């Protein structure tokens, strides 16, 4: 199967399996999404969704979050891990949103990436899911699947993101990001598929005899 054929098959199959993929992180607006995505670093979405209700009950706006003591934020988010760093970032970015952005989350990649604790992936998720701007956030799992499926040989997530954006139409990026996440969790997990097990791997590479080794991000 050629690369264009793989791209077409993958996009079509994912659209069949996940025609309207929901955002994995519970949120009510751009600010609560931003905080939830920040908390998801090195933490499962399920755990984040268990933690954020209590956090947002105390503070669901930048002004309210900036008014909370850092120690209280840390206690509320402790189950997510890395709580000292995350609490500091959440409180400081809330202050910046109040001071510099009128208590609103900016719909601008550069402005988002300047916020404490907000990297390119977090900013991309917010742009895609809060503002509907086409983006293709790439995490470690998407990076590995792109290699298994012959979509990228990228040595890092930045290169993989560029490859995926080049292969797939811009209007499909936001859904595809989520569709790949859901498919990876369900069928092409790190331990459940070595490049020869799931439907997409078997269809794209029916003659593959050995496990597909992938590069870490």
C-alpha cells in the first residue's frame, strides 16, 4: 500500500470509527480547558477529570484562580502529579490572563505559548478545541502511531506534527488528532499492538513480519 493509499485508508477508517470525537478533558470554556490540558502532562485524562471538578468549584475563572493561594491549588491537584510546578504555573498564568488579557484566554498560539506551563502541544489543543482553529497536537502516542503507520519517520513530535499536517487536509486536523488518540487507546496501544496486530497496522502493512520499532519522542 502506497503512502497516499495509507493516508486515505487511515482517514476514512478513523472517520467511520469516531465520526464526532469528543474532547477527552471535561471543561466548560477556554480557561478550564487550558488548565485541564496543563494538568494532563504526565497524567491520564481520566485522573484529570476526577480532579478538576473540585478545583473548578473553587475557581473557574482566571480572577478566582489567581486569588487562590498556591498551596490550596497544589492540594487540589496533587493526584495529577507534579503538583508544585503545575500549581505555580496555573496561578501565574491566571494572573497574566487577568493583567494582560482582560481575564480571557487569547486565541493566539504565540500568546498562549508565552504563558507559564503552556507548551506548543497545550497551546495547540486549546486553539483546536476551544477556538476551532485547525491544529494537530502530537503527543508521544500519536508520534509512535505515525511511525507504525508509515506516516512519519520523525525523531521528535515537532517533525511528526509537520509530516501529519502535510499529509492530511487542514480541515481534518482537529478531528484526526482526537480520532488517532481514541484509536490508539482502544486498538493500537503501546503493549497491545507492535505494528502487526490492530486493523490499521495489518491493513497498511499486511506483509510485516517483525514488530515495528518506534522512536521515542
